[in-house]
């Protein structure tokens, strides 16, 4: 096996070498000939969580948006290559999914075997040295993933074919075929790169640097994408996979080893299912640099201040230089590393290494220009996607938005919940008549609540609706699922959702922030006859009160069918009891498609078609203000929804600080 892996590695290294500036007839000395005392300054560049946001264009609002987009990130990459004499470029995954263009090329008009996927074509125009697969790479199924990456996976449903794929190696060490127990991607490879080194006497000479790369994806993908993966692949923990394959990597005697992890940092006790295992991966011997992702944030950065054995200013994790370059093409991650030649090998000078995250927009309205080579690559697909999402599907007689969704605006969620519940009732009556008399309620969360900036909100105005609006209402390509649980589990579900909020002390005179660390897409709000209150003065786990179904108190042993998505039903978000065992409906249809067909059937959505707001905060008078940040200038929307919200300060960047009066409803 080692012999065959070595041959595969040699082939990958030769291919990777084609992306460098080295000419075929140039002989570059191997690093073994470099004299001791020489030094090498290397910049490891990282992109991550691009989510196929190739152009700086908002498909939902149908306008250009310079705050994100790979076409601007490409400019940063070119600038970095001019600034630093020696660079390598890697991608940490969640690359092919996450935009209207991505869905169009995967689901509406899937690209053919002979056509390279738009995002990979754009990346090839810049030139990468390697990458890995994130959890969202699996959203469209293994046959599509195998095709667009040109990877011969030995798994059920994948037919061998030589297709157009990225011109750089993708490595992934912790996902294996259920057929032959082998990794579905190459677990690692060696990338050869021509670099310039400084000798002890001050001369600059070229040499070949051999870099080992090994990739990892979040182990919970088997739960999150069960429909696509169950019975086809198995998944290992990131540490277990590293311990399995690092000896093979090190046996090739690389000059440097870079771990490419689609995951973040977590110091909680390690398990093989850990979603963000970067802290533990950094402790595996032999790893010289760590590239992170998945968390849609920046490292180094304030989020990780105070974490054990982490320097959140220099970008060091347990002694290993690390970086996480944001998301949506907003940032470029850079590890600046110095290596010294000692005893015939390169040694990382950790005291001289540091990381940084470079934004495409250092200041508001001051963004780098687009790289003009990117847009023409995807323009035909982009224009086709725009035309598709403008297909009419119906209308609404009222605005549907996610502004103030955390505070009680359910106008957008009500459509999703109504569509999901109607679909599930019909499917359960057909497929499970024994369950047809069990009450059906629906759970949904607002995906777009400002995380990506002041324009990152669902905003469907009164009037005609198109597929674009449905995609705005339901952002992710999840499939619909339903679980059968009891009233106690319903309450536990809502208690988990209520951890979205910080605990508020009514006696405190200082300002208190409303929302905490729970991400907005895990703040599920239920409708369909259910009502409840949330008391945020209480500790977590004790906040849900007055829980009723059609006006009557819900009993702990009362049965319910809750409609959600496959991500949640199979453990996504770590909700209590959601491990896949209670699933009674794994629908063949996506949640977004369910919403589209529901709107088409209704023709015009009215207030009678959706449930009213199902929950309220428990009233309490606070001595100090309770505040949160949201898009500025939206107080009229709050007033229209009957929310006691006041804008208190405009931040001047498209956001504002608002105050919520908890003494009023």
C-alpha cells in the first residue's frame, strides 16, 4: 500500500509542480543541496469557506456588493504574491456550495462531465497548490462531488469517469468508502514548489521545497448529510486520521507539513466526533502549520482570546502557526513563516512565525478592486442563474423579513413553517397512516440575520415573488425531515434554542447584550399551534414557560411530529435527542423546493395562510438597557411587527445599536 501511495504522491507532486512558475527545462536544486545556515521566508496563503461566492454580487437583492466575493479575494492573492518572494496557496473547503450560482450548477442545470465547475475554474485561473473538502462539499451528493473534483470514488452510486476538475490536488484523510475502507480522496500528497532561499553568505539561490499536505473535514458530516452518505462512507476523527496517515507523510521526508482542516478550535474534551478539532490536531507531532475554517470567523482574532495554549494575536495554536481566513471571499489568511537550514533539514523558526487575516475591505467603502480575469470565466453561468431565480412563483400581500428575527419577527419564518407543516402532514398521511392523528408542528430558524454584514438579511417585499425570494427565505439546500418526539423533548429543543440569548439581570444598571454565542441558524422557532414564552432572566435550561398546543398545556408524554431539516434531525447543532433515531420522515424534497411549491399553490400568501407569532419574552422591567446590533434604519419594521425596539445609535457602517424593552410585548 505504501508503494502505491508513494507512486500516487509522485504523480500529484508532478501535477502540482505544473502550477508553479518553474520552466520544464529548468533544473532547480533539491533542498538537500542547500547549505546549513540558509534561511527561507515562506508565506502560506489560505482561502476558506468561499461558498461559491465568486462574484461580488448579491443574488437576493440583485445588486453588486463589494464586501465579499472571490473576484476581490483574487486581487489580495496576487498582491500577496508580489509582496512575498515565496508563497503557496491552499483552500480549506466549503468551496462548491452556498450561493445561487452554486445551486444552479449543481441542482438546476448540473454541469456536465466535460465542464469545470465555476468556482474551480476561477481558482485555477489564480493557481492553487492544494485544498481539502468541507462539510458542505457533500451537500449535493457523492456522484456530483466525484464528478466536479474528478475523483474516482469507490462508493455506491458513483460511476468511474474522467471529468473536468480542479487543477490542484484535493486531500482528505478522514472519510472512507464503506466498500473498501479506503479514503475517497487522496489522504495526503507532496507538493513541490520552487522557492528562493538566502544562504549564510547573503546570496539568493533557488531550491525545491517539498510540502506535505493532509486534509480533514468535520466528522459530523455523517449525521448532517445522512441522506447522501449513510451506508456509503465512514468517517474518522481528525486526530485518529492524523495519527493514521502522518507516519506515511513523514516517511516521504517532506521539508514542511501543512494540515488543512475544515474546522475551528475547541478545547472541550476531545471525541472522534468533535466538529472543531483544530486545537487537538495541532498537538499531533509532525504538523508544522495549521489551516482552519468552518467557523466563519478569523484567526488570529478576538474570538479566541484567552483560549488555552493559543496566541490569538500572533496566530499560534499549541506552538503551531495557524490561520483562518474568514468566509465568502471576504478575507485572505496568511502565515508568515521563517525556516532555517540545520543539519541538512529545514526547521520552522516558531519565534519568527506569525499569522494575519487580510480583509478585502479594510474600511467601509474601501475595498480592493476586482480581478478582471474572474468574471468572464463564470459570466454565462452567472447570467443563466440570474434568469432562473427571476422565475415568478407567486406573490405575498405582506413583507417577509428576518430583521429582528431574534426579537420576535417571524414574518419570514412563518412561511417556511407553514410550508413544511403542510408538506409533512400530507406525506405522513400517505406513508405513515398510523401517525396521521399526531399533531404536526414545524421548526425553522432564520439563516440570514446579519452575520455576513448589514445586507445579510432575508428581505422579501410585498408583491410578486420569484424563485430568488424562495432562496432568500430558505438559504441552505437542506432536505426536509420530521421527527416523532414527546412534549418533554419539544421543551428541551426550545430550551436549546433559547441559549441564543444571554442571561439578563434586571437589577443591573449597565448595558446588557441580548444575544450570545449560539449561532442564529440554531435558534429554532416553532409554529403550528404551539405557543410559549422565553424568560431570559433565568439560567439556560429553565427559560421556556407556558408551553401550550392549541391553548392547552403540553404534557411531557404528549406525542408530536416536528418538521425540520435533515441537518437538525440527525444531530446538527447538538440538540438534545436529535440523533436520527426519532426520524419518521426523510423526504426526497429539499426544504426550499417545498417552500416554492407551497407558494405556487397559494398563488398569493396572506396572513390567513400563516400562523401568528408563537412566542414572546416574559415581561420584565430592567434598570439598564438590553441592546443588540442589527441593520440600521429598520425601526419601522420593528414597529410594524409590534416589537418594543428603539434604535439608539447608528454605527455608521450600515449597522446600528438597538434597545429592546422587555417590559412590553
